[in-house]
C-alpha cells in the first residue's frame, strides 16, 4: 500500500506495509490482505478481546490485535509456528469446554469455530473433554438457545438489540456455569428478521432460528466454498 | 462331555455379532443363539433435540445405509410439519428422495452381493479362508470385482448428487428436500463415461443375476435346502400391490401366502407390531401382535418383499420376478439363500427406477418444500435394503423431541436369523465329533444371507436387561451377572 498522509508504516511478519492511522491491527492487516483469525470480534461492534484468537506478538509480548491500535514502526509477528500453535490450543479448549457435535449441527459448514479448526488442522483436541451438562432452551417462539455450543463470545449480546437499544441476550452466572440467555420477555416478541440475524451473527450453532434446519445443501455453505480467511487473503 | 462353540466375530456382515451353539454329550445341537454384542443409544440421543435435527442425527446409526434412516426420519417429520401422511410432498420433493433412496438401495445391495457374499459362491464354504473375501475375488475374477466396485460407486454418486455427500448427507428435510437435480448433475448419471451411467448399471445388474442363476442351476439342492424354513413375511407394498421401497401400506403373508396383515396404514404400526426383549441380546424380537410371540415372528428384506408384493413396476425386473415366482409355483419363497436371488432382482429394479427418474423433468422443479398444520407426532416407514424400517417421533410444544422409537430392518429379522443359525447348526454339526472351519462358515453364510446390519439393530438404550454367563468347558456356570 502507498504512503499517504493518513498512513503509517508497520511490519507484519517481516513484510513492510503502510496502513491507516488509528486502525486496529486486525483492520490494518485486513487492509493489506493479511488474515489474523478472530472469533469474538464482529465488524461494526466494539472489540472485547475475550476469545484471544487474534493474539499476535509485538516486541515479544502477546497482544490481542482486535483491540490494539497500530503505531508507527510497529513490528508484528502473526503467522508464526508459535502463534498458530497458541491459536490451535484456544480452538481445542473451546471444543472441549462445550459439547460440539458437528455432524448434526445446523451451523456445520457455516460455523466459524469449525472453520478455524480446519484452518489450524485440529484433528482431535489434546485436552480432555469436560462434557458439561448444559440445557437446550427452546421456550422462546423464535429461537432455540443451545447452551452446549455457546463459546461466550458476546457477539449476540453486543449486536442484537431492539430499537431502544435494549439487549435481547445477557450473561447469566459466572465461571464454568456462565451462560448466555435470551431475555424471556423480549424473546416472546422478537421480530423474525432479528431472530434470523441473531443466528447469523452467532459464530457457532448456539442460536438456532426455529424450524430452520439443513435447508442449505452441503457444498453451498460458506466454508464449503472457501476456507476461513481466504476471503481476506485472496483480496490483496 | 457337552460343549459350547462360539463363533466370534461373525465376519462379512455389517457390525459385530457372536454366535453360541450348545451341544450335548451325543454331539447333538441343543441350543443356538445369535448374540448382538454392540450397544448403541440413538433413541435416547435424540430426546431433547429439535425435531428437524433427527434425519441428520439418526442416520449416524449406520455408515452403510444412513440414507434409510435419513429418509425414514424425514417421512415421520413430514407428518409433524403437516406435509401429509407420506404422500403430500411436491413432485420434486418426493422424486429426489426416491432417487436418493433407490441410489442407496442399489449401492447397499451391490456391496452385500459382490463384496460380502460372492466369495461364498465363488470359493465355496470350504474354500481357502485367505481367498474368501473381496480381495480374493479380485485376484481370480477380476471383472466381477471391478463390476462390484463400480456399481457401488454409481450408487454412491446418486447419493452424493441428491444428499450433498456420499455418506451422511442432508438432502431430506421435514416437508421435502433441500436441493433439486441440475441438468448437469442429471447428465453425470445418465451419460457418465463408461461404466458410470444408468444403462451400464442395468446391463451389469442383469449379468449379476445371470451369475447367481447359473450358480443356482449347478447347485440346486445346496442352495434350496440351506437354512430353509417356513415363516411369515412382512413388507411395505404400494397401494396397488407393487413393490415400492419409498411409500405404501404394510402387508404380511404366511408361509403359504395367506394374508395375515392386509394392507394396513403404517402410521398405526404399533397396533400390529410388538417387540419382545430377551435377556441375552441387545436386539429386540418383533412379532405380529394378533398372532403372538410364537407364531407372529416374520422375515423382512428382499425375500419377504418379493413374497408380499404382487408385481414389480419396471419391465426387466418384472420379467425376472415372474421367473423367480414360477420357481416356487407362485407360493412364498422360504429358502434363506434365495435372499440373494431376490436381492439381485431388486438391484435390477433399482437401476431401472434410477434411469427412469433421471429422465423425469420434475427433478428440475423449484418447489422443494411443503408445510401445513403442525402435528405432535409422526411415523415414517420405508423399505431399507435390509427390510422394513420404522421411525416414530413425538415432540413437545417447544419443538423438542420427547420420544423416539425405531424398529430397524435387522431387528425385524432377529428371530429368522436365529432360526437360520439353528437350522444350519443342526444340518452341519449334529453327530459330528469335531467341529470344522467349514461347518462354522456355514453358520455365517446363513446369517449373511439376511445381510444383517448389527450396529443399526442395537440402537436403543435404557430398556435392555443384560445377562452375561461364563461357561466352563464342561458347561458349568463359572460366573453370572445380570443388569436390568
Ligand atoms: S450465543 Fe453465540 S453469539 Fe452469543 S455468546 Fe454464545 S456463541 Fe457468542
């Protein structure tokens, strides 16, 4: 990218490039066709850095690139063996801390967690499964909240609100008992398009739009066509 | 001294089983059992899951005929989403499902005949064990092995193009199907490069039938007398009596051909069929309620289907059917090894149906799904390759499954397979001081005729008492454990 007034110079994996001032590392990398994996991050919503997938190394320190702004001369390590190993471990930990059974999940093929597992070549998690006992809450007329698959990324909490800004989703409990629940009152009158958007914005299959199952054929799903990240990498 | 013979594992069947045969001091068979040693739990797994997941979830019962479970579950859910009682789908919905089902029927039957059973015909039950497998077939009868592999591949391609994947696809959804067949996909199957096209499949199905008929001609007595015993026969037939593996009514005949279940609505199967649990097997024993446990057991699968149906609605298979029926003078066929003959006629029929469906322009229609007034309960029945398959679901107000009952094909054949084991054990082992490898093979051949899928048959969890008995060489009980 050319140097202009609002550009600064950074280096990602030894490659020198000019990026927009004030952008985060994730955005700056994207601008240059470099993919840094994210999971909790959702374009248009404030980054929260809760999943740590976008961890990069700056001056030998691990930093989350969705919350760190670029600075002049910054040297960033991204696609390294060490960092990819960290990312793979995060994915594995997410798999073992929930009950993720891809074969019968409606989100399979459109799921970001699954797509990342493929990208980082996870065959089987190296950590023991915790098989938590989680509920399937189907009491709302539009949505099923499948707690077994929630990775607590907060994307639904941040992005699904009514016209007054009220949140449809919220945290309940703490620690290993933490769950993301749908407000029972708001949930009862949730408009159709918002319910569909909630399912779409969830990176995994934890929010299911009721009675929509498997109507998108295998082979036509998002990550059937191209692996996660390639939409950025192919867009140089 | 009495002795107990164990054959474990039973080979060249789908899944794992175990046979025990008890003999007395005079070398006479006094008892025999086919034990199913696998344990599954699908009826429980689906409880609490959203109903639309069932067709995708339950098909994991099996890697050989997942399409059967996929479609049977989808048919049950058609009822739940108000898409009629199994015949209310759009033309493309029903025909795509049929194409998928006949494709899987074709590949599963082919796998059974060529890969699992042909070694018995080619090398005999006393042939070299090292040769009695598909690799042995490939060495000596290369052409036959290639045909088997390519025919199976064709069936798998039909599944891929209708379900999205060769194994565990997602094509059938409640109320219809998620894709139609494009012209390019159709042509792949219709005009595919030799041999992967529908016409070649029909030609090879005919030659496989010729192969069996020639073998039969040369071995009449061996084939006809082997594990032959009278039984009832049950299957679904089309309303007009035609062979139909996708939709119809339930019909059963006795060993003489008298109707004992007269074209009843399968949605009420539970009024006609009951299942008995026995402590020594994970597999239940179904029987016709009104005839009771002793007299009500029945066979299912190719032999039963050709005993219950009146005709086959495709010309070449119908011609073969007439010849087949003439052999038993129009009476039901009760010979276990004739399962192979019947199966190959069905292979030919499936190939003809696939070809005809591919020519049907309805497959390119766009109206994939219908839905109507929601119901709380649904039953779906199809004829899977191995026989009649029942799926039954109930859901709650929140769309979650509260009850699932599956009666799978192999379970229906439980009693007949045990009879076949007994009859073969008596025929080959009675009076024999030493039990030889060919004698044990004979028992396996009898079981294999039924093409059992033992993993499918043990899908239930929670209601099965489990009994384990350890016998010493003298027959003395050393240990005995019971779980209920
Ligand atoms: S429900 Fe989905 S979007 Fe919401 S926190 Fe859980 S994983 Fe994230």
